[in-house]
C-alpha cells in the first residue's frame, strides 16, 4: 500500500525548523551548511530534517562536484493547498453567517440606545 502523501507532507510541515528550511529554499537552492547557519543546531540535525523533507518529497538534493545543493519541490504544497481549499466554502459560509448575526446585533443595539 503506498504511503499517504498528504499525511507525510503535513508531518514534515509540523516542525517549525523544517518550515523555516522550506522558506529559505523558496529563495533558491542551498547547501546543508547554508541551511544550518540561522539555527542553533548541528549540521547532522539539519540533515535529519532534510531527510524528513526528502521523504515527503518537499526537497530534493543534487550533486555538483563537492556541493550538494538542496532544492524545494513545491508540488506537495500544491496538494496541501488544494486539500485546504476544499474547506474554503465552509469557512466563507460560516463567516457570512457570523456577519449576518453581528449585523442583527448592531441593529438591536441601535434600537435600544434611545430607550434609556
């Protein structure tokens, strides 16, 4: 049975360090050394985070001589956005109902202001 890709993506995104790594890679490819620089963690720890990101297919690693650049693969994020987008109608309708309710409350307040 193939693994659930959406679950793997969400699991990878659950960690703030991994999200920061992805944000950095959105600006362009980088080495493990470059990715480790802003964090107070070792390069091996960053490598472990990268392995999780690779398994979830959010990151790929290349090879150019001694340099192994890491690159963002955004396709899994598109899948997450599509899944979340399926709930957009629910939230929009909920906010519309809340807006109607708040408008009714404002109308009641205006009626009661003159009766002090």
